[in-house]
C-alpha cells in the first residue's frame, strides 16, 4: 500500500470518529430544539418539529454509517467503503434539505404571524385547561408575560385581571403582582426563539454536511485504490 493511500486510510478512521461526534451533536441539537419548542409549535402554525426530528434521526443513523466506514477501512473492503460513501451521501442530501427548510421556512417567520397565532391561543387561556398549561409553559420557560405585555391579563372577557404564577416565577397556583411580573411579551420571545432554532438547525446541518463531503471524497479515493490493487492481484 502506497504512503498516499495509507494516509487516506488513516484519515478515514479520523473522519469516522468525527462522524460519531457529529452524530452526537446533531442528536443533541435536535432533542434540545424539540423539547424546548414542541409544546408551543404544535399549537401554532409553525412547524419546527420536522427539522428537529430529522436531525435526531440523522444523528442516530450516523453511528451505523461510521460502523461501515471503520470496518471497510480495517478490512480494506471495497464493498463496505462504497456502502459507507453511499449512505453518507444520502444523509448529506437529507441534511441539506433540512438546512434549506430551516433557513427558508422557519427563520423568516414574521412577528405579526407569531403574534396573531399566539394571541388566538392566548384568548382561550381562561376557558381551556390545556391552553392554560401551554401558555404557562411558554411564560415560565421564556420569562415573558401575555402576548405583548403583562397588561394582556387585565380584566376583559373571561379574564379576571389576575396575573398567573408563570409570569413571575412563583409556585403554581399563586398570583403575581404587576410590579413583579415579566415586562416582555411572549410573542417577541417566541419569534426570537424560533429564529434562533432555525439558524442553529440550518448551521449545524450545513457544517456537518461539509465534513461529510470530505469523508465521502476520502472514502471513494480509498475504495478506488482497493479496487485497483485487487485488479493487480494484491490487497491494499
């Protein structure tokens, strides 16, 4: 085996280790985004769940792909290395699709759309326990109150004028005073969180895809070297 292909073989080991770490990173980002926003986005007309679930699936599959890469390099198996490169290419294409979705669909969400959909949800706060729970999760998680401000809880309709515990970090069931409640509204906080999630998902997907592209190139170079060596009658 030539020094050049020996280096490629070593680098393929290194890249497989990087792929495993990348898989953990992708899985972690997907889980964090999913857990933080699932209770909110399932009630709003904004689907951030598709890219987050996709990244969790991708992160898990990368471990399987790394197995083919490691075994192919150890055994100098042309078939396993080509399988590794092919599977990696499929994952790369999926990640690019996730990145495009995250940047094009999620990131440009307007504050007006979020405010409108969240306000529709908020108006059901006094009437539906499941809505009350969702709004409290948003307010306590993002440290915000109401749609635009804490004054959205002023007495009107079925609202009694009492500001709930989630607006000031108290225990569940307690009431907040106006002077101790969060000043920022939840519509703005949600917009910021969703845009950050979109940017994070897209950037992670593109960054990992770039690393994977390099791995595909090295894998194909090694596979070609192994095939040429087999044709000459000796193993790499």
